[in-house]
């Protein structure tokens, strides 16, 4: 089972999803979108919280209010962290999460430490948690199907982008050709390159 929340901290709202337990977290990691952002309380046990990222947002452009929603949700779902102040929360793109065969269920690492970010939750904000809980839904989603659909959309987007780039390149080539033709024509029309009727007659007399 997966728990879904809608963060209305920004408009339009964003989806935040959480696994029911560590086994469900393994499934979420397996089928998370590469650009989704993973949140976890640093050095403490907690839920694995994922933010489904809008296409125009990067990990470093997440609005502060949305970041607070995710961090508060992680803290609230940590047995130890929920009781503490100044809790550190780590977050990174799902594509940066490393999982090897020797790791225990729920245990993960990182491919690149430079892609890991850190934020601090001073204390629990009941207003945020209550707002998120009002949007909470419990589902048994087709995670594999969602990932396949996402990959299909990305292929179509790449195909469209290549098509547009090809069109632009063709237009640029045509424009350069036209400019070259204009320059050639202008060169031919220069006075010194033109022949008068008299000059043409002189040439005939010479012949």
C-alpha cells in the first residue's frame, strides 16, 4: 500500500507519496521516476518520502514551502525523529539512490554525495501535518505501469524535441543559402562587374 498526499503549499499542488513499510519502500525505489526526490531523516529510522517532481522543477528550485511539507512529513513518520527538535533531513533525486544486494531491506546509499541535499526541521508543525493528512489517500497503485507510461511520455517528448531541432536546423541552412545567394547576386550587380552596350559593341568590333 502507498500513501498519497497533495501538497497545496504551491499551485498547482504536488503529489507526495510514502510507502506503508520498509518492504513497500523497496518497491517505491524500484519504480520511482528518476527525477522524483527522495526524503529521509538523517541517521535515524524514518519513512521514505518521495516528491513527484513537476517537469519544470529541479531539486535546487523546490519552493521553500513545498520543501517544508516534505521534511515535516518525514519527521512525523520517524519514531525517534518525531520527538526531537532540529532534525536533519536528507534529500536527493531518486536516480541517485544506490541499492546493492548486500544491503538490508530499507537500507540505501548514494551514488554521488554531491547530489545529496540537507535541510533542518526545527520542530513539528501541526498545521502542515494536519493539512497534508486531510489529503491523504491509500492506494495499491500499478507502480510498474506508471513507470512504463512515464518512460513512454519521455520517449515521445524526446522524439518531438528532435523533430523540432531538425526543423530549426533545416530552416537555418535554408536561411544561410538564401543569404549566400543574395550576396552573390549583389556582387554581380556591382557597377564594376557590369558591361555597357558600348563595351559590348567594342568587343564585337574586336572580333
